[in-house]
């Protein structure tokens, strides 16, 4: 850790000085909670066909898709728990340091950890929505006992996250951009920066003058373009050290 002590100290200083500090999180923050990422050699798309989360395929083959969706998202996600990285962000929000999180993740772990202001850019596994009447249900084990789950109106229930071929929800897209535009420090955690249009959010923050700190074991698309300070560490390791540095300087 000594190799990165000065970077940790610099990042902690920037975070403390920030008037509007936000975080942008990707799959990397949840890997330590046992949730695999989508891309890469160990990613979900190396084992499953992405067609199962294409909206047109889902509408045509809901039963087939739900068999896979339940295995990918609900067997693992519903039992996953926040890791220390999520918990640090929740503590920072509770003390007023962190203003908001924009997340690409659909796993609900920021909420479970205790964060309140979370913009779920790609939606959530937490609820299901009816393709016919648009009603919403919690994705409980009882609701998922029968696949595909059905609404009271007879319609098929779909997970409330964005499928390929669907638009980003307008309220989430607008809120994410607004957070980026008012940020003066943004912490970017565990994202490759390749997913459009979510990858525009840190770009908007940078263009508006925000200081961008990246936490990622491997460099991504942002690292050599908009990042001002790069910490090549796992999310939990970096955030725990940052929290310690901030607390020490406060004392």
C-alpha cells in the first residue's frame, strides 16, 4: 500500500475539499459481493447469450428468457450482500460528504448498504414490471416461483432493468446528467467506461470542471482521457484507505 499512500492522501484531500462530491459506480464495485461482471473472460456474456436480455427476444420467448434470467440475476443477486466498498459510500453519504451515486449496477446493493440518493441508470432487479399494464411488483421469491411470472392482468412480468433495445429511463438519465454537471469531484469506481450512454456521465462531469478520481484494478476507457487521479486498486481496498485518510485528517 506504501506505493499508493501519496495517491490516497491526494485523493482524500480532493474529496474533503469538494463542495459537491459524487460517485459513479460500475460492475467492479460488486464483484467482491460475488456478483460477476458482464464483460471480460469471466463475465456473464462469456457463459450466456446476451439475446436473453434483448427486449424483442424476451417478448417472443419470455419463458425461455426467464429460465436464464432467474439463474443469472435472481439466484445470485437476491442473496448478495454489500461489501466494504458499498458500506464506505453509505457512511460518507450519512455524514454529508457524498451527495449522490449514479450507478450502472442493477443489484440494489447501494440501497441495502444504506445509501439514499442513488440514481439507478440501468434500472434494478428489485422490482418487476408488467409488459401490458405497467404495474410494478417486488421481485420476491414467491413472485418468482412461477416462471415466467405473471401480472394480475395476465401480462408477463419483466425485470425493471434496461434490456438491449430499450431506452434509458428518462428520469434516471436526466437526474444522472444533473448530478454530473454540478459535481466538482467525482469518484469513478469499477467501470470499463465502454457502455453507452452511461459512459457519458463522467465525461459530462469532467467537461464541467470536476476532478475525476478513478478506482479500478485495470485501466479503462476513462483512465488516460479524463481521469485526474488513478488508483489501481480493488474498490474495497481503495475506499477503506480513503476513509481512513479522510478520518485522520479530520481528527
